[in-house]
């Protein structure tokens, strides 16, 4: 749904949102929107999406990403050692294979020469016959005239090479196994940190960000980090060590050819740098648009009924196509640009290969190196280019992973709610005496909402809070729950300042039933037991019977084991509300907050629920936010709020007799807003109201 239609309080409150369908009062919504600063991935239902933001801190984010491996440094060193051993064996194998090539070459030439002659005699004879080039080539060999291929030596060399490659493969498998476990533990810890961070963030953080983008950060981006650590990082370490090892062997075999091969390095580095910078920007845009698209999809699915009611299918599809096109463009550009690194690197590699093959052939013909060394060097040149190409190929995955890491780190670095200063404790069950002393609060420092509010809720009393939309009703109970911190004054629970309590201890004393019922995926029994996890099945049934849940659950095929999804699609809106009421009932709290808790039930069910709610409110302090004034006539105290202030206070009869703000609300609801003030006395009005009350008008 659009930002101004989203429910502000869904994240920290299990049961739902607030009084006017938005989760907060209109004033709350206004204040939040006034202070809202657009975030990455934000966008509304029908509006556009902000332009892509490039990753501004690539190297710090990459360093921090590598730093995630610090707790696993011991195993990481084992991985590096295994990679080094594997690379050493892989690098030495071509040199041994070159010796096998020399054995074959020398044997073939020796078999064609007369037995008993020395190599020097054969060389002199070749020069005398005018075949000087052949003589030069023989000078660089160890040919024994008259002797063929020594298959015993050849077989031993081949077995050594096969053994080296086999052991290298086993070592690489072992390092991959250890690295996978290492990375999984790191990502496991990262997900734990994210979950803990979610519980430490203030409600205002969720109010000002799109849920779809947050979901993308904690799911898609984390998966991308895992892929980067598993694949790109491992391959980069192996490839870097292979490049170093092969470079050393090439200088050992022929430093002249090594210099030719190393010409490719600055060319490759330049190509990777130029293309890499461009692709990094595109990868940042790709993940940004992924979050934006996910946010739109989440809003479309959760607000499907609203979309259909207002006939906005076409607009939603157009917005989806727009965001999908933006994601396509960014993803295609990122993959295409990063994909050009590999072909460019391969082109440089082929140029190097041609130069080395020509120069190596000339050196063999001149007798300056053996055929085996030339073969080994050519293989080294190919293997030297391969890890360079792999590094370039992994660069796109690494860049994508770092872009995701930056987004995740931004989430982990977000400002948390104030540190708890726990200096007091409450008994297991409090009396429920709540006092507001000169309480002030604002969402925006420039626009105060509640100022110097003072009142007291006696233990066991029901306090109803009424007033026009935006008066601050839901904000008031949010302050009791410490969803937001006060800007002035204090709130006392049984004489204890709630800021001296831990939030968990405070909220354990409070049960909350809100207008928008929220159910978790699971059975009906599990959803009711969520109010108190150690409740027995019998206690669940007692709570269900007391709140009228049992009457419809018994009609379901699976009863209390009926599985419902997070949207409660298998039960009606009223039945969902009843389940949330049962959830609060089983929690047995000292304080009870009811925020339009019966707005979704039918008239007959409402009468039944009112009796259940009366039992639920027994012996506990209750705050009831209501627009339907018929539901709060039995409240001990009714607070009438306007613009964050209590303008009237008293019970139903007293406030009607005063003919003030409450009287105006009551008359406008039941007698018509435009009706002239009655001329009859107040007592007659009240008697008429109780005798035959018209149907409530929302």
C-alpha cells in the first residue's frame, strides 16, 4: 500500500495497528511523515523510485566483510595452508611433466643415432654436414645415442605427476569442505546479529522505511554475501596464490619468457580496474532496485483487497513493470559490464600465449632450453592466464557481495533504541497503578504532540480514551509500552518510573489487543498460546471459551489444530480478532490495552465479546481506545483528548451532563453531526440513549 496507508505499528506489536486504520493517530502519521528522510529502496505504491545510489565505501565494506571471518581465523589459516599445499603441487607438476616430455624426446632422437657414438660426435658430424641448427638443438639435450625411450623413468615421472594432481585435488576438496563450514558459521552468526538488531531498533526505524527493502537487506543481501564468501573469496585466494607460484616457476624455467608473460599483468590490472569501477556502481543499483521491487510486491500482496476494491490493478501492474524494468536495466548492465572483464582478459592471455609460443620455439631451436621446459613454460603461461581470468570473473561476484554487505552493514549500524538503565524491578504481578506526570512527547522536535499531560489510572479501573483522529490516543498507550521514549515528564507503574525498568519486564506486565489482528503461521492453538508459551492445552481451551473462540473452532475440521497462514486466510476477520483477544486473555497481564479491539466483529459477536472483555478487565487496569462510544459507557474514567491534551475527564454520565467535547462526540455519532442541540434536558437524552440506541455509525 502507499506510504500514507501503511500500518505504522505492525513491526513491534504482534496483534496489529491502531485506532484509525493506520496504526497510529493521524497526528502521529503526520509527524512521522514530516520527519521522514527518504531511504534507499523507498518508493510508494504509485510513485517513482529514487535514483540509484552507488556504493560509496567499497574498501571499508570489503575490509569489514573479510573481518567477519576473524572468529574463524584458526580454521581459515588451515584453509590457506591447504590451498598453499595444493597450489605448490599443482605448480610443480608441469615441471615434472616437462621432464617426462624430455625423456620421450631424448629417447626418440637417441634411437635414431648410431649406438656407441657420443653426443659430441653426433653434434660435430651434424655441423660438418651443414646442419648447424640441428646441432644447436642437440646441445641443449641429454640424448644418449643408440638408446631409446626409458619407459621405467617415464613411468615413474608420470606416476609422480598423477600423484601430485591427485593429492592437490584432495587438498582442494578438504579446504572447500572446511571453508564451507566456516562460511556457514559466519553467515549463521550474521543472521543472529541481524535478528538481535531487529529487536534493538526503535519503532521509528520501521516507521520510516519500506518493509520490502528491509526484507531484501536481511534475506537477499545476506544470501549474496554468503555466495561471495563461499565462491568468490575462496577462488580469489586460490587464484592469487596460483599466480604467485606460477610466476616464480616461470622465472626459474626462463626469466626471458617470464618477462614476456608478465606483460599481461599491467594490461589485465588496468582492464579490471576500469571495468570494475563501472560495474560496482551498477551492482549497487541492482540491489537497490531489488529492494524497491520487493517492497512493491510485498505491498501489493498485503494490500490485495484494497487494490481490487479501488480498481488499481492496472496502476499496480504499471508500477511493477516500471520497477521491474529498472531492475532489469541495472542487472543487465551490471552483468554485461562485469562480464566484459573475462573476454578482455582472455584476449590479453591469447596475445601472451602467442608471444611465448614463438619465443619458446626459437629458444628450443637455438638449444637455449629443452623441449620439456618449453612445454612446461607454455603450460605455465596458460595456467598463469587462467587464474587471472578467474580473478576477473570472480570480481563481479565479489563486487556484488560487497554491495550487499554495505547495505547489510548500514542496517546493522542503524541507531538503536536508548540503552536500558535498569535500576528497579517489579513483582511478578503488579497492582496496575499508572501515573502520567507532566508527560511531553513529539515525533518531531519542532512539532510537539503531547505537552504536560498528567492523569492517574487506579488499579483495576478501566480508562477509556476517546477523541478525534490525530488526538494522540494510540501515542498515549505506545508511551506506556515504551515503543517511544518521552521527551519530558515520566510515567510511573506502581510508583516505579518505567524508564528504570527493562523494556521486557515492563511489557511482560501488559497485554495488547489492537484493531488490526495479526496471526502467525501455525495452528490456532499455537497462536493463542503465543500470549504465554508455557500454557497448557487446557488453559488454551479455557481462554478460547472465555473469548468466544471455542464456538467457531469446534466447527473447523481440525479444531484447534487448524493451520492458518500469516494473513489468517482460513478464518474471517472477526474470528482473527477473537483469537488475538484469547491470546491476551491467556497472558493474564496486569495492564490491558484495547485499541478498537472489537471493530472487526459483528454486532452479535460484539455483545458476547463485551462480556468476555469485562471478565478480562477484572482485577487489572485497562486502557481502552474507542471510536464507538457505546463500547466504553461502563468505563470508570473516560479521557477526552484533543491535540495531545486531555480536555475532559470523568465517567459517561458526568461527561454527558457537562455538554462539552464528549457530549459533542456522542451526539455526532448517534444523533447526527449536523443536528441542532436538543432542547430536552440531559437526563431525558441519556434515558433515550439507553432505551433505544441507534446503530453505531463508523
